[in-house]
C-alpha cells in the first residue's frame, strides 16, 4: 500500500499514544517513584515541577524543527532516543546517586518529548483538514489518555506487583522502566515503517545562517501580533491553575497514610484507581468532548466544558475530608473527576488550535503549548509546599478557589461560531 494514502487511523492513535507516554512517565509516574523512595511532597513537587521546563521553552527551538528536516523525521528520531533514555533512567535507580542521575535522565526525556510534541502536532495539522482535526481531537486525546492508563495505571500497578513479590523498590522500578523503554523503542520502529509522507511535510534544509535567524525571529514576532493576544496569554496561563496543583498532589495524597491526611493506598490500588479507572473516565470524556464539538462547534461548548473541567475537583475535597475506606467509592469519585477533565480539556485543546490558525501554525502552536506548560510548571512546583502548609483538606479548598480565574476569562474569548464543526 502507498504510505501516502494510509488512513489517519493507522497513525493518529499510535502517534498520540507515543506523545502521551513519556509525558506521563516524566510528570506523573516520577512523583510515585520519588514518593516510594521517601522524598517529601515539597521535594517531589519542586523536582518534578522542573521537568515541565522543556515544554515551557520549546518555542525557542520549535522554528528549527519547523524549518529543518521533516516533521516525520523528528517524530521517529525522538521516539527511538526516548526508548533508550527510559531504560537508562531505570538502570540509574539502584545506584547511590539515583536522585541526581534520574533527574538528569527524566529531563533529557522531557526535552526529547517536547521536541516530539512540536513535530507531532505539526504533522497532525498538516495531514488533516479542519473538519478531520475536530473529529480526531477526541481520538488523539483518547489515545493520549490510553498512554496515561499504560503509564500511571499499568506501570504503577506493575511496580506494586513486583514489590509484593519480593523486589525492592529500586529494582522494581528499574524493571518497569526498562520494559517501557523497549516498548517505546518498538513504537518508533513502527512509525518509521507506517507513517505517511505527505507532500505538505517536505524534507527541509536550513539555508544561510542569516536567513534562518531572520525567519526564527519573524515566527516569534508574528505570534505576538495575533489579535486578542493578551486575553489568550491570560487564559492559557490561568485556565488550568487548579489542575496544575491538583495533578502534582493527587498521587501523594492517595499514597500518604491516613494519619497525615491521605488515603493510605498502595501502588497497586493507586495504579488501578487513579491510573486505570480514573483515566478510563477521562478517555470517555475526551471522546464525548470531541464528538460534541464536531457537531455544535467550540463556542457552543466553551462554558459547559469549563464547568466540567473544574467543578469535579470537589471529589478530592470530599475524599480529603471524609477519608473514605471504600476503594470502590474512591474509584468512582476519581472517575467522575477525570471524566469531567477529559470532556473539558477538549475545549482547551481546540482553542489553542483555533488561535494559531494561519502561517507558521506549527511553531505558533508550540509557543502556545509552551505557555500552557509554564502555567502548569510554576503552580505545580509550589503545590507541595502549599499542601504541607495547609494540610490536604485546606489544600483542596484552595484548589477550588483556583478554578475562578478560568471562568472570569471565558467571556473575553473571541471564537467563530462555526469553528470546530465537522463539515
């Protein structure tokens, strides 16, 4: 079969699974690893918060990815490289200086993953029409979340099984990450064979240095010339202020003992409740969100999706206050919260795509997602310290207060009525 004619179903799902897995390992699974290894909540939030940095600064090299080689080339190279790095991080855990070496390894994976994001998102926008983008946004988010199930569900659960069967924590996680690296390397090999080569994604070569530098700065300047840029910046930075903090403290809250305000779950229970049942709810929300927007448009769903994203955070406040012992109840509450997040995040993703329409949209989208990462990085780094100052109940009250800025900004967004509708 001519690879240029391959259906989008052969590469969109696997591409966004590959985009999601290293992010989940670096940003979320790392918090479980460090919690298992005895680090405090403030240390965990601070160290893992720095892992967002490559996603924050990726706009500085996104024009290079945009103007050198093809998006397909960058996707495959970064996937193969990350497969190797994941195994190397695993090998570092039994060493004496595991904190230093694992942080270096995770940061290199984060840098590679951010580069992969630039290429993958650009490939997505080049290879699909606007209507197809709206339809597949739910699918791509779904497979991103399936990667989340594999990561924060499957990998955490597997580590718990290994620990239960006599492996110490370091060796259990070493085995898990080596297996992950091997699988991820295989995904890169698959994409080298299966991904199409669209005419809109040529193999570019950078010309004269002066021309490259001029083009580089033109890309940045043109982004900040967009209409309503100020409102956009505020929205991207503050819309997920609550989620930025909640996502860092969710796993530590579930793992901490009831004496310090947590739920006292083990790795298997966290992997199943938060990383599997919860993410299934999130996946279902993502699918429904994509279908809904493709029928009624983004503008119609902006407010409902904002409420769906934020209000279910009350589930964590309930769990912190009552500390339920029923694992079924915990699973149900997490699933509700994650379903709302999946449904609501669809609007955020499509608004970014809407805002960067036009020339250099690949680089502009990278700038937008870099700003989004900044909005996740800074609050996330502080979340552990805030939680230790407030305790879990008051921390989740603070989380609900942090949902307010996103609602305040929505009336100022300018969105075309028909954007996102499938034609």
